[in-house]
């Protein structure tokens, strides 16, 4: 029996704004950050969970994590995991905390960190990676992890069990694929950030092609002329007839008519989809864009969103409205593994592929598990996963890519355990002499004009 005794939160920020890593049309200078939660127990095991933010406000999420994590102190892990759906409901049912959500915003980001930390702890106790826990469950056990409140009009627990049973007979074959690192094909955004020079873009694309990638994503939405130039460079590097796929991401900069006009201008470059064309809350707007772009002179352009979609209820509506070509749930913006399972099942029901959002510190570590679960347990079909190759060095068991596939995680846990030195070194505001944020170098960010 493992009992939760206490928790610690850490505010960890990496100064990525210095080199424009992560820059896009909406986010000019993010400092990739982690609102981090360590769940302590009376055993040798600790649960590590985190939520990704891009800097300012990370302390608010840390503070909310404290409010949610205190709900599990004193509880036995067995009691928490015996009926996960019930536990999840308990964690979103503190009525005072619910008032500052419900099930969205900062309090839900915090819930994601805590729930994922509990899965990490559970996986370490069971000595399995998180994906494998779910792969070893029966369909009934998977469904018991989910709180179906608000989604039964689209998917009932009985339907979910039936969907899982359909792909169960071939599950062992897919587990073998996972063990051989052939479960989750990877795509790359490494070249695509908006702040990069054309030379850097060219060099990074050439490298990605060499590395065996087939899917490439570029940020757009800054200036139409610049985007045309960058997409022409990209198409020159990856070709039109070599089986390479181009995707573009606007990070919410447009209104609905602007998105349609702009994307018609970029249609000549034949992108598979436009990601986040408009507000992440605009279900019907996304549906209108998808419809308008379904028949351009160069072929259809799909619509993808999800990284800022706040919960399973919104995903349900996106799917019901036919607004999505690809669903990009975020591992910690929604309430952790349990709500992700609900979203994977909803996507399966509506026949929409899942390509989880991975552009952020720690996200690839999480999403490698979710995409493996989707392939092995839920959809039975290979999809794709974003792989961004930076900041992995701060993790004990970093995500990796080999021959165009994600390397399936094998270490027990949920893979976001950060190295203690990295936490100290990038702790914010940090201890003098220990944290980078107290150094001379940091003054460029701390004392410079605020880049919004
Ligand atoms: Mg994006």
C-alpha cells in the first residue's frame, strides 16, 4: 500500500525567448516553462507531473496545483486508482475551485499536472510505462478510468467498450509494433518557427529530410508575402511528389473570413491542414473554415485544432459539428490521462485521427504514451506525432525519434521526471548563484522591454 503524504510544486522556466524557439504568429517570445508537481509518498516512489506554459503566469498555475494536489494528500494510491473515473470526478468537484473553471483554464491546467503525476506514481509502483498500463487493461477497465459526464449524448460507456472490443483481437500485434518502435510515426516542426531566418529554415528542413521525416509543419500567419516565400522554400526542400506532407499552423491569429481568404492564397503549396486557424473556442467557425477549404483549385485543405481546447466537452462539439480533420489534444491542458482517454475514444467514434499537441517542454514525453495508447488500444490505426527536438536533455528519460518513428518509452512512469539539476538551474525566480534567472545573462529578458 502506498500512501500520499505531501507534494511539492516547482516553477521551472527555460529562456527559449533568447533564440526564438517556439515563435509563431501569436507567441513572439515564449520561455518554455513547466508548472511542476512532485507527489510524495510513504514509499520510495514519487509521482512527477507537470503542465506546460510559456512563461509569465507559470506561478499562477503552480499555485493552483497546490490547491488541487492537497485533495489527494492522505489518500492511498489503491483507493485513487481502483475507480479512476470516480477519483477524477472527485478532483473536479471542489465547488469553490470549480467556480474558477469549471474544467477549464488555470485550474484545469493544474488538474492535468496532478492527475498526470498520479499516473506517473502508479506506473512506477506497477513498474510499467503509462502506455503499457492502459494496454494491459480490459476494455471495461479502460472505460472505468473515464468520467462520462457531459459526453454521453455522443458516446456512452457501453459504446466505448464496444469500440475497444472491435480492435482488441489484434492488440497483441500492435503491442509488438510498439516494442519495436514502430507504433507512432513522427513529424517535425523543428524548422518551422516563425522567428527563424530563411537560411536556418533551409538548413533545418534539409536535415529533417535526411533524418527520414515525411511530414513537416511550418508556422504561418505573420505576413502573407513572407509565408509564400517560406512555403516555397519548404516545398523546394521536400518536393511535391516525394510522398512528403506539408502542414501549416496559424496559432489563432485570424477571424473566420480571414482564415479562408489567407488559406486560399496558400493553397498552391498544398498543405494537408491548417492548424488553429482561429479562436480555439469557435466550434462553428472551424466548421465553416473546413467547409470553405474543402474544395480549393489545388485540392482540399483540412482543419486541425486542439492544443488550446480546454476539455472533452469542447472536443465533443468540434467532432459533432464536423469541424476537424485532425484532433490535436494536449496532454496537460485537459485533465490528464483520464480525460485524454475520453477524447481518444470520442475521436475514434467520429473517425478523426489523433495527432496530440507536442510543441512544448515535456509534451513529447507525455504524448509518446498517448499516441501509443491510441494506436495499440483505441483506434488500432497508426497516426502521427509531432517531435520537436529541444529541451529533452532536462528529462531523466527523454522522448526520442528513430527512423521516422517515436521511440516507445519503456521506463516505468509517464516520462516527465525532470533532472534535479535542471530544476534548480532554471527555477524561477530562483536562488541566487544557483538559478540562471539570477545571472547577468537573464537581465536581457528580465529588464528588457516586455515582448508580447
Ligand atoms: Mg500549434
